[in-house]
C-alpha cells in the first residue's frame, strides 16, 4: 500500500497578514480620511476596509486621533528627512533647486491621496485643536523651514533678491495649496473642456516666482539677508 503523502506545511499567510496589518490599516485610514473627512470617519469603517476587527485596530492605534497622526507621519512627515538631505546635496542653481523641489513634492505628495490631508485640515482644523497643533508642528513648520532654506540659499549665493522671507515662503506655498485643492475639491467643479495640466501649472508658477526673485543684471548687489 503506498505511503500517504505528507501534507504540505501550513501556509504562513496568517502570520504575514498580521505583520502587514498596521500598513493596511494606515492605507485604509488614509482613503477614508480623504473621502469623508476626520469627523465623519469611524474606526469601525477603517477596520472593516482593512479586513480586520475594531479590536485589532486598537491594538496598533489606541484612538482615532493616534491613527490620524500615524497616517500623516507615514504619508507626509516621513518625506521631510529625505528632502532635507537632497537640498543639502543639491549642486545646481537655486532656480533649478526650486523647480526640483516643486516637481519632487508633486510626484511624492501633491499628485497622491496624501494631498487630501491638506484639504481635510483646511476644512476641519477649527473643530479639532489637538490635531491642528500636531499638523502645525509636524507638517507646516518643517515644510516652511525647507522652503525658507531654498530661498535663503538663493539670497546668500547672490541669485535671489533680498525679500521678506516670511511672505516669500507663502508665495512658494500658494501654488501647492491650489493644486491640492484642485485635485480634491475645485477640479470637480470645472468642466472637462477646461483642461488643466498640473505639471504645466507648476512650470508656469515657478517662472512667475523666479521673475520676481531673480537678481537682474542691472540691479545693485543685495544687502546681506537678515
């Protein structure tokens, strides 16, 4: 009588899924926060979309607020270290650096679901002071510091005029905010016939910014930055 074949070893699928659960939860939470907003998103919905129980979600994230913070850190905050290093190593002109910064931001955040977090914050910040303070501390302030570094580099190298840095930072931010609102809100109101190319818009806005920032050949040398 032939020997009974040895059954194959049990699949480690369950173990792999357990390890993947935090990432699946963050992915599901990002979808729902962008689709529904912070207030309307329920942890039960996040767990269901990720295919786990609510109890499993709470093993990793003890509250909706902590889940939201983890989503922001995973999808946005984690980029700042990479960008800071890239700016430190950049070899080209500051005009080229500014173009590169816009393009990199668009590819990694602006064109992705993560940009919907900005629209969420603009809509709901006044109702949730704790997550607003978190977002200011971990997203807005580091982002503005990176932009300030780019502008100061241009001034210190004699490429950019001396400008009011506080407001120049907002001038750089404005096209980014517009693009995020276009992707997640304004764009839905505009007829398809009015074609909009985000990359062309970025190029146009950088040209406009540089027209105001660049030192002209007939301009007097700028004073040292303050």
